[in-house]
């Protein structure tokens, strides 16, 4: 209720009632200030994508590997709360272990992260986590906080119907901001817990999320600072995320065992070998 009043007041103060307003978050049901339309969100992501991808060494140039990542992503997109989004999943060449979601539904995992995993449910977990950042609009809300609402509203206004120069400027600004955007504690825990629900609905053993978080933890223990991507530098600590994910799994209907082998592990390992060969690692 408090959030609703904050929203209403903020909309009046900004006189942006026609451009946006208060909406209910499709995943959590909480009220939030929402200044940009779906079309603007998609256009901003589309404009930012080429620069953003270049920043992480571009897409892996192998249609079999891209189709594999897309196929897992499609299962998660199919259970999303925000079906009006066209989710697009891709694998990037960067060696730094990381994963990202741009506004509008482009979701990426790096080769550096995929090669550290051992089965498909871990990959489904990371794609589920990033799908929540789009479905729950964490990235748009995060940009709103990072850039300020006026700046983001102004960029959103230019991205559709602006001059070519203005549209390009929007792409550069969004790509730069997304590359350094770090989500808050609450967003990360939400992405883990709803990500667990999405992957379970998509047919995966939810313990894939716990396994993924253990991979992230071993990386942050082992790697030199600066070599690890934003997904691993998050607050809260990974150990806390692991405990929270286990609690979410305990509350899920059905029986889930951390000891059950992933029936898709062999398919995953085949793809991992292909990826290493493709990149010459
Ligand atoms: Zn995240």
C-alpha cells in the first residue's frame, strides 16, 4: 500500500501520467513506478544489443550451440509471467563467467560461464534467473534508479520516432549502463527464487539452481578480482543465496532430490565440448 502512494505521488510530481505510471509487477504483484512502455523497452534493448554484445566479444558463431541455448530458454519463456515479451537467448564468446538480461527480453550467458557448468539444469537455472530480471522488470527498474527517472524517460521518448542520431545515442547509453548495472539484494533473491519456480515448471530439477550457485561460489573463491562478472559480485553473498534457494525448493510441490542425476547431462557435456572446440579453449 505504501508503495502505491509513493507511485501515485511520483507520477503526479513528474507529470508523466500520459507516458507511464504505476503498474503492478507481473511477477511479484508489488506496485511500481513504470515510466516506459513495452515498445520503448523493446526498442531500447534492440538499440543497445549490438554494442553490448561487442563488449562481451560477440555471439559464439555456431548455429548448433545457439539453437541449444535458445531451446532451453524457450522452455523458460513459455512459463514466464510476462508473455508479451519475445525472449531471445544467446551465447556470448567472453571468457569472463557471466550472464545478463537487456530490457525487452534479450538474455545472454557467456562461454566463460557455460564451460564451468556440468549439466543442463545449471544452464536452465542461469537462464531462469535472467528471465526473471526481464519478467519482473528488474533491469528497467534498475536503469530507472541508476540513471534517474527523468534521464530514462527522456531516452525512452527518443528511441521511437527520434532522429537516427538520437536513437543511436539511446543505444550507446543503455548498453553502457547495462554493462555496469548491478542489481540490489532483493532483486537477486527474487531472480533466484522465481527462477527456481520457472525451471521447475519447465521440467528441470530445481536443485540445478543450488548447483549453479555453488559454481559461482567456487569461482568467487578462486578467481582474481576483476575477472569475475557482475552476476558473481552480487549482494547478497552467494552462501546466503544458496540457503534461500534451498528454502524455496523445500516449499515447492512435489519431491525433488539434490542427488538425482540430470537426465540431460550428457547432451549438455556434448555441447560444452563443442563450445570449447569452437573457441579453441
Ligand atoms: Zn541477477
